[in-house]
C-alpha cells in the first residue's frame, strides 16, 4: 500500500512538472572526486529498484562511463538520434544490468540548440543521469541545463572541499543556480562528512547566497578499485560492501527529492555574458583565496564555522579556513597574492 501511494505521488509530481524523466546532472571539482563512478553506481542501484534509467555520458576517454564499463555497444549513436535517423530506444546502448548509456560528446552536442537537445530527454526513462562535463569557464552544457537537479560530488579533504566550492561558485555565476545537492564521497567517518558539509553550506550561504542540500555520503571502500579493474559497478560486483550499501541508500532517497523546474527554466536569459565576468571580478578576492588554497590535511582538522567567521571574517585566509576547516598559511607572491608589507600608520599624538 505504501509503495502504491509513493508511486502515485511520483506520478503526480511528473505530471505537474510536465516532464517524462527526472533529469539529474552530476559533476564535481577537478581531480578525481568520483563523479563517474557515482553515476554508474546510482544507475545500477536505481535499475535494481525497477526504474528505467538512461545515462548520458558527456565525457570521452578511458575514465568516461563507457570506458569504465569496458565499452557499451551502441552508446555512440547520439548524432544519429539528433539527425532523426534513429529512435532514442534504438540508439541507446544497454548495459548488462539493464540501464541505457548514450555518449554525447561536446563535438556532437555543439551543433544543436537547447530545444533540439531536449528531445533526448523526453524518452520513456524514469531517470536520466548526466555525467556532466564542464567547459573551460566551469559552466554546464546546453544538454545538462535541462536537469532538474545538480549533484556535486566531493571528497572530504581541504583541497577537495575548496575545489567543490570553486566549482559551485562558477556554476552559480554562469547560470544563476541557487541550490546544489552535495554528495560526500570516499568517506572514512560519517561525522567528518557531516561537519564538512555544514561548514561548506555555511560558507556557500554567506558568500554566494546559495543553499546546499545534503544528498548523503559514500564510504571509502577498498573494493572500489577492484570493481573498476573488473569494469563493474561496486553495487553489482560487491553488493555487501559499505560503499554498495551507501549507493543503494542514496538511490532509494533520490526519487523522493522535491521535483523542481529544469535549470534552463530557472535561469531564463541568464547567458554567460558581461554580467558573469563582472560578478567574478567583483568577487575576485574570494575566488583567488579559494582557487589557490593550499592542500591540507583531511577533515579531522575541520573547525567550527562560527568560530572562523567570528574571528577572521574579514580576511581571505580565514575565508579559505572556513571552507576547508583547515587553517591556511599565507600564500606566496607567485600564487596571486600581494606580498607588499603593510604600510605603517602614524601613531596618534596625545597632549
């Protein structure tokens, strides 16, 4: 009975949203936060729950979705779909676990408008997961802008948290995105992930006026590298492991996320233009602090957001400390900071 009620509610949300598929774009900062493995394992977990899932792979190379899965036959027919030569169901490559994979590289996407790209997302799939590739300015593709949710995958270390914040900052100013969902990946301890998320949410709210939603966390698991070597999902290869259980938990919660309009509908007319450049320039001090933050120790050293805010709110160093939870050392001149000594002020003379 409960499942029937949940299915009815999900159907009503889709009807009100006028969208056939729930579209989620997954991205993260530079390095290896685990974005692609997150997409693959969420797809496998959702499929195991009886959902029809389509994965759109915007990346190329050995670390792409198709590359990590050992190649998915037929996943490269995106251009044929856009030309009208193939139906979407025919063009999608099917993984052995049942979810579909469609490669949509930048080269193939560039020649189509946002409205044309939307036809790829109007198929019968319950969920479309986009392994989103950001451009040189840190912005989403026209295809990923049709997503209803933007999921940021990050690890919990000083540099990784700083990179995640910088990623959200660029996306915010490029598309006027006011909300992100954050998944903490490769977590050693649950409390450290929660502390890091709370610190990051406080900084994002204060400096960007954006809200963060906690999408959960995935444990660091020694079996993950072996699953990748086998070109398998850990959800399928080692279902009893902690990471597999965490991915299944996130996938179980995902259908209950509140349904929102697509990002493109929320940022109508918000093209990357002079306003974007001006916004970044106005916040250059904070951007420099974030993007040049030193690599620190893991979140065992995460400090309280309120403490950092009250003691050093005015300095760039404290801004980095607040984001990462790790006290930051003064940066050298070559890192983009002024190394000029402070100008001495005259001591007031009292009669």
